[in-house]
């Protein structure tokens, strides 16, 4: 198996695990608080300060939306993105450069019985209409 196939398999495996966690939390009926990470700030020496890299703008990507909820709003520490749009929390998997890649992943989601999943277009991390 070449490196590209191994990488895709690993990504799909992680997404499936994240999806299973999402479904189990969504079906539990309880809104769980995400654990709070406590970080201790340590002073930096002048030479240790790194420059912040500017994020690219107008970046188009595609994902697969697996659900949208009004009253269920949780952030995951996984590859499930919670994108706010029109008062809903839209849960999206994947960050594909082409619509064809997203459609291939959609087929996998449909095979996993996520029948209402569909491909969404995103610009700078926000869902946009075609």
C-alpha cells in the first residue's frame, strides 16, 4: 500500500472514530461539558517569541455535513467541525480541496448509514452557497 493510500486510510479511520463519538454523545441526550485544559503561562525569552503566520484568505474547501442542530452545540477535540450558520450548529467532517474528494467521502458516510449527509462548500472555514 503506498503512502497516499495509507494516509487516506488513516484519515478515514480517524474520521470514523470521531463520527462514532459524535453519534454516541448526540444520542445520549446529555449535553456534556468539554474538559477544560489548564495551561500554565511561562515567560518567554526574547529570542523564543515566534512570529504569527497570517492565515490565507478566500480558501475554498469541501466537507461532508452529517448534522445540523439548533439546541445541540458542542465542540469536539477531533476532526468534527462545528460551523455556526443561520442559528444552527452544523457538524462537518473533512477538509477536501476538491468536490470529487468530498463526494468520495460522502459515499463512505452513506455506506455507514448516515443517509442525510451531504457535501458542503466552505470558504475560509464557513459554509457558503454554491
